[in-house]
C-alpha cells in the first residue's frame, strides 16, 4: 500500500516537472512574441 502511494507520488512529481517545462516554453514564446511585436510597433 505504502509502495503504491510512493509510486503515485513519483509519477505526480514527474508530471509537475513536465508542466513546469511547458509553462517555461509558453513564457519563452510569449516573451519572443512581445519582443517582435514591440519591434514592429516602434520601427
């Protein structure tokens, strides 16, 4: 029982890791997008 619970926790940790990566990618794309947008607006 405890072993099963531990395994579940590990899986959840992995999932949160991938979620963090996805969020990081999204913010990266957003930053690039705003940068390009500002360039177009100011030039």
